[in-house]
């Protein structure tokens, strides 16, 4: 089983304050922590689990700037065999469609059975790259996969639908699967593995080798979402706010 | 202007809510831009669906075939691409749902038309199209201009637009399916229901929801004690299920359960829209989170901005005192 995993380095914004920068088209990045995109870590773990079962090799690919090397090295430490960075220094001009086209240019000449991607990048939140890439490569896909069983020429893929319902599909390989979080429990890289990965060579390819590619869209402006409703914030120390809240709950007849 | 297309979504014989949201949004967009709204139905039997939506579109195009009984993104993609190529609608609207996410990008890529996903608004300006969508875990909105074209494809976020009654009388057109069999490289097998656990969070008047903020599995004890004190059950947002701290049937949100309790207390939950979709109908919503900018405070009636580990034990005691 030769597996390609597409990963991306993203700012961790779920619990951080995110501010628009002076251009109005990007965010202030200097105080944000960057790490591998969440669902990509599950995609990589799934590849490692399948490799442990069936053998073969894992190639991780990212489209990113120099800082993305760290993301690739963590993937190598977790069990990837090869790592490729498609060098892009101006990440802001990438939308999901353009990223997929760049990935297509390199993957189309590679030998693989399966491609895993995350189902969503938490920064631009398109959920486009995997399914677009599958179409460009003219291979079948399934998105939002939370369980996968591989056999020689096909996969039983289970997609997560609304309400927790699963859609069971049979898909011929080679195929692409976008992986939903929760499909497995991603491992941590050991210190020894991280040290070993630090010495590994990364393959680097310049995006300019692929010629010009079109974006689907251009950012006009970024802005803070309008607030339609805001909670009444109770003020005070834990004792005071608990007192107030208990009063409210009691008044509403909920206890 | 050329037509606005809306793809009808249904599952296991039931029209999905997103369908009515798309139709209402599409109608408003059509009115504003002097266009016609066409609903596209793929189904094995379309009668019931037509009856429910015929006042909501100018035209309904029906493609009936046994292969469309259940959703298959590949079958839909091949057939819908043929229809869009022939009719050249100005814009095709699809739900940003599990079905739509599997279909949208590959369909637009096949058609070589500009597309974008998970939109909160769409604006037409002559031949230009711009959309509003969210980035960075919902912390920011972005206005995007799409590459100018004759035809666009956009997916819209579920639960964003209110459904509205219509007063149209749709012309019905039945057309032959461009394909007669499911592609052999992707076969739909079956739907599998989520296994029910011992606690049904949809049946409780009081639900305590926990998220990333609880940090460690061992901290569940503090929450369980609090839930016992107030007489509620414990549900959670996605990360807690992903970490396997609670079973899947406790997940509140679009890919989990939708709850409508009298009281919902969100503890350490930031409030991603997927979670909000599952709890926004609660009568009273309380949020406890140390991040004052957490989107959950835009949904809650009351909020406490503080460390949950400082507040919850005190709150538990106050609740017990009040009950005594």
C-alpha cells in the first residue's frame, strides 16, 4: 500500500484571539501558535496504521513556506517515509482550488494506492482540496471518512453524515479519502524519532516549475463577524457569579 | 439573467432542512436579480418531494431513476454536470452538508467553473459574484470575489437562512437521467445508524455540555458531580468524542445530536457553528469560558468569563444549597 498524505501547517485559532492586520486581507500572525492542521494529523495517523497492517510506504506532501519543514519533520517522526515540500512563499494567494492544482501537478506522476487528506483546514475552512484533487487526478473519493477498511483493490469507507449516521461506500483503488477527526487516536512522535527525522532530507520543489495557475477567488476583506446577540456577562469572583447564576437558574424554575 | 439552480437534498425519504433554506435564499436572490429559480430533484420517486416544494420554485426539474434513491456523490456529479452544461445557470446553490461537501468541489472542477464553499451570503453584481464566509474557526468573516464567469457554484452553510413559505406554482419538467447505473468505482452500500447508549441527552431538561476547555479526561469527575447536583446529563462537543472521553451518542452538534433542553450549560466550549447547530434551540443557554471572545457568548443568554475549574465547584455548592 503506497499512501500519500497531504498536510498543512496552520495557525491554531480555536482558542486564540484573531486580529485582522493592516492590509485588511490577512491576520496578525506573530502571536499565534502554528501546528499541523487537526484533521491532517488524523489523516497521517490513518496512513501509519494502514502501513503497519499492509506494509508499503508513506509520502507526506505540503504546499508551504519554509516554516512548513517542521510540519513535515513531525510527520516523518510519526512514521512517514518521504516528505515533499512544494515551495510557496506567498501563502495568501492560495485558495483551496489553487492548492489542489499544485498538488495535482506533482502527484499525477507518482505511484500510489491511496491519498489521505484532512477533511477541513481550520484556517481557510474550505473543505475543497481533497475532493478537488481527486477530480483532477480522475480517481474516486469519499469525504468525511470516520472508518476505513482496506482490501487489495478496494476500500470500504464510512462517511459521517449529519446526526451521526454513517454512509457505507465501496470504493475502487486508487482513491482519495478526506479524513474526519476522531477516526483514530493520533500518536505523539517520540523524542528519538524527532531527532532522527531532523536529519532526514526533505524533497523540495519550486511551484514555479508548474507554470501559472488560477485561483477561484480573491479576498476583498477580512472582518470581525457582526454580533447578533451577546450574552449578559455576569461579573464578580467565582463566589459572586455562582451566586448570581444560581439565582437566575432558580428564578427560571430549573432547580 | 440566467437561472438560479438549487439542488434538493433528501435522505431516507425525508427532505433535509437545508433544502428549504436553500429554496428561500435562492428565491430572494432570484427576485433581487430578476432571475428564475429552478429546483433540481434527483430521486427514485419524486412525487412527495414535488408536493412539498412546488410553491417554492419557478420550475422543478426532475430526474427520476432508481440509482438516485440514496445519495451518491459520483452519480449526482455526473448527472448534474450534464444538466448544468446544457442549461448554463448563472449560479447553482448546494448545501454545505455532508452530501454537498462530497459533491461540490468535484462537480465544479469537472465543469471548470469558479466555486466556493460554506457561504453565509452571496451577492450578485452584474456578472460578478462575491460571497461572505468564515475563516479561522469562525473568528473572522471574509468577503471573497470569485473569478468572473458565466456560471458559478456555491455551497451554503446549513442553519444560516430561515426557511420561508412560497407562493409560486412550479412548472414541472421531467428529464431522462444522463446515467443509468451507479459508477462501478463507487457504490453506495447502506446507511448505518449510530448505536444508542445508556443516556439519551435529547430527553433531559438540563444538559451540561463540555468541550476542549476541560483539558484532561480526569476532569470529567468535576463535571459529573456538577451534573448530579443540578440534575442534568452530560453531553459534549466534537473534540471530547474524538479523544474518546465520551461516546459518540453524547455529541451535540450537526454530526451528533440536536437537543432542545430547558437549560443548557456550555462549559469550556468555544462554540463552533457545528456545535451551535445542535444546541441553539435550548430555552436558556449559559456559557462558562475563560476566552471572552469565544463565539459561544454570541449564542448564550448568560455568560461567565472565568476559569471553569474555579467556578464549577463553587457553582455546584450554590446549586446544592439552593435545592436544600
